C-alpha cells in the first residue's frame, strides 16, 4: 500500500507543478472539425484508388472518432476555470487511489478466505485421469500466485488509465497525455484489426480440426469393435487394432497440422520458419534411438511374436509379458522381478514363446528332465519308472502320453530323458518340482540308487 500512496502523492505533485505553468502556454490551437464515421470512410476512399478493406477502414475510423470525441471533451473542460479543472484532476487521483486500495483489500480478503478453506479441506487435490497432479496445499499456492498476479495487473491498468486522463486537463501535459493514449489505443487498434482480418483463416482452421477430430473418433469406434471381437476383418488380428489406430491418429494430426500451417498467424515470417526448422533439427538429432525403438515396436507389433500375459524367454531371461508398447517391453519373472527391454534390442535377438505351444490346436509344451543310470540297470525298468512318475505329476497331460529318449551312452552309464506335455505354462516351475519329486520317489520304491558310478584309472609309479 505504500507504493500506491507514493504513486498518488507523486501524481498530485506532478500535476500541480505542470498546472502552475499553464499560463505560459498561450499558443492558439488550430480549429478542428468533428469527424464522423461516414466522413472518415469517404475521405479514405477518396485518397486511394486501390480497393480497401471496408472493415479495416471502419475500425480505424471508429478509433479516430473516439479519439476526437475524447479531445472534444477535453476542449470542453478547458472552458472551465483553472481551479475547477485542477479540482477535477485531484478528485480523479484521489478516487483512483481509493479504488486501488479497495481492490487490494478485496484481494487480500479473498486470499485469507482461500487459506481458511484450505485448512478445512474444502479445496480438493487436482487430478488428471486419476493421477494426483497437485495436492491441496499446492492448489492453494497456485491460486494465491494467480490472484497476486491479477491484483498487480488490475492496479497497473488503473494507473495507466488514470495518468492520461489527469494529464489531459492541462496544456502543459496534453502532449504527454496524447502519447500515453496512443500507447494504449494503437496496440489495441492493431490487435483488433488483425483479429478481424484473421477470422476467415480461423474458421478454416476450426473446420479442418473438426473434420480430423470426427474422423479419428470414427477410427476409435472401429478399433474398439475389433478389439471386442464384434468386427472381424480377414487377415487382420484383433491385437493390431490399437497400434494401428494410434498410427493413423498421429498421421492424421500431422496431415492436419501441415494443412493449417499456412493459415497460422506469422507462418510466412522468416523468424517463424527458422524456429520450425530449428525444432525439427533438434528433434531429428536427439531422437535417433527413440525413432529406432518406435520403428522396432511397430515391426514387433505386426510380427506378433508374443502378447500380454505370454511366458517368453528374451536374452536368457524368462518371464511373463506385462507391458508392450511402441518403445519398450516389460517382463515379470517368476521371482517378481521386472525387466525392461528396448524394442530395438528385442528385434535383434531370439524370442522363445512358451504359450504358442499351449494353444487349443497344439498338443502342449514339452518339458523334460534327464537322469543317468549304469548299464547294470535294465533300460526297460528305467523307462517305466520315468513314465509313471510323469503320469503321476499334476498338470501333466495324460494324452499325448509321456515318452523317454536315451540321449547318451557314456562309458559308465546311459542318459535317459523323460518328456511330457503340459498346457499350464504359467506353472512350469511347480510342474518341474513335482516331476523331480515323483522321479526320486519312483526309483526309491524300486530300490534303485540314482547315483552313477564314475571310474578312473590311476597308475602307480614304481
């Protein structure tokens, strides 16, 4: 508030000092004529032979009429005695100061009410799609900063209006008043004229955006129908619907931006074009790996090597696919570890998908275990024990029947491999545990020792 008081006192002293010198200014003024809107339009058409924009002419003429009217009021005020005009100036300054003080008081009271409501939890956190962007205290801080900024803006506007009006009462400060009014009215006139000229282009931009919006909305509907299985296109898988929709959405918006670019204000200026080229250059240089991952993500999407929930092996890491997007793939291992792979690295590596063997039209995934026994144990006995152990294992299919392969004949023992089918891919660790337990139990019940003897020749030197 001290700043406001200083401003009022300074303005009063400044006005009074110039008012004292008014008697020195006796230069007669040139006669002026009242300008109407129709006269301004007629004079403008007479000066130039080229076709003019009637809207722009009317806008400029209206501004000139307002300026002429304001100075007519000033000239009328000059007919009043000097003390009257000085009193009017002081009254305007005092009223402006009181009004600014009232505005500050109202803003301060509003900030106090907001702080009290924040303590009573009446102001809720700010969410975007269930994501807490701002807490209650942060929302209050944002509101207070906005109110403080708005208070200063209103105060500045009041001062900008008050100073030219007060200076316009006296000859000594009339030029300053005219310059200040010009600083205010000329930018407003340029903005208003530019806005009127830009309306046709704005309508075109709105039409293009609306067309793109509703086309994308239609594509979204088709994508949802394909995902739900209500719409089937031969050769087009349902898991292609969402990425294809996203690709078309990006392409359509890029095409729309390219169309509306010439209609943007300042698009033909060298500065605007330079900034656009600079941003494009930074994006192309800094996003090389990102673009590579994006392209690899598209290739993986249409290759369909796996889908969400599949048990896969990528770079010797086995887990379940929990996330797949255009940039990365995330696996959750059996130990609840989350491993992230960039799509570019996946595209250049081998992928093992265990779920494809467990589809309805497949026999199932084959799991296996190996044991070794000496040649003194009949191979038929080992086969029977291994097959019975596999059939007794939970989640192992009875059909197709488990089978045994002899994979090696070593010097002292033979290697037997039991193979069995299962479609419960998510329970592979548990199935292996149960299978190993049943194998040990089977050999123990038949009094067979699973340890294999190893022999080696040791020569004694004489």
